[in-house]
C-alpha cells in the first residue's frame, strides 16, 4: 500500500522482498525472527520470550538496525575491496561500489533515521576521500540532519532521531578528551579503553535527553 512517500514506499517494498527471501530460506521459526530483526530491522516476528532472552543477555541492541550495522557493512566492504589492487588504485570505482552497497542496505532496512544518518555521514566521508578532501565530522553530521529534515521535518521531535544525533555529536566532541585523560599502554587494554571511552562519551551526551 502506498504511504505517500515514493522513496520510502520503494524502501519498504525492498524490505518486504528481503523478508520473503528469508522466510523461504529459514521458515517461520526463531531463526527467521532473529535474521529479519538483525538484517531488516523487522522485530514483529520476535516472540516475547526471545525478546526477554536477548534483553537479559544485554544483546538487545543488535535487534535494532542502526548506524552500527551500516558501519559494519562499510568496514566489511572496504576490507574486501582492499584485497584487490584494481580497486585500491581506482578510488572512484571503489567509492561508487561502496556507496551502492550502503544505500542498498539502507533501502532494505526501511530507511530508518539512524541508518540514514550513518549512510549520509559515510557517503560524505567516501566522497571526500575520493576527491582528496578532509571531511569535518560535525559538518557531515549537520548536513545529514539537514537532508533528513528536508524530507521529513517531523523527525526533529522523534526521540530516536534526537538520541542518535546527540550520541554521535557527543562521541565526536568528547571521545578524544576522555580517551586522553587516562594513559593506557598500547595493546589489548588500550582497545578496551577505546571502546569504553566511546561508550562513555555517548552516555554523557545523551544523559540530559534521557532524563
């Protein structure tokens, strides 16, 4: 059924096609429910018991498609393409392929605000690298918000949209000072501290909004 937005309507149809493929391959059990949540952001198939199990294990966040998923797709694509010298030497071809895959993934997940924010920011980053220009993170964040609000101004009052942008802004602004505030020798502990610093920056930034 058409919902008034041609682009969103197309994205939702793409997601339905993906869900149908997953259903045909996995059946109607928990495997399909988990796969549809992780890959397409569709959580209606998850049972209450399954939701409680993931929530109790602290892994509930993977059931909501977000910028994290887009980042994983971006990293995986970059790693795969870097294995081939042809793509390493031809930045524009590499950039176009990554952009196509990222936006295809954004479409099949229904173009949620968090996915769009990450897709736009990564797109700015890729285009900037392709023309040998350094991309300012705050400018990319602001530009992605502006573009999203052009299409749907009501996103400004959506709590998911607000938390997503405030969290990323907090990471950009606070991660560096937090990470440098404690010296940790390079190695495994340093990697753990980097992750904790990112999480702490996001928590501090979103705390007032959460209250």
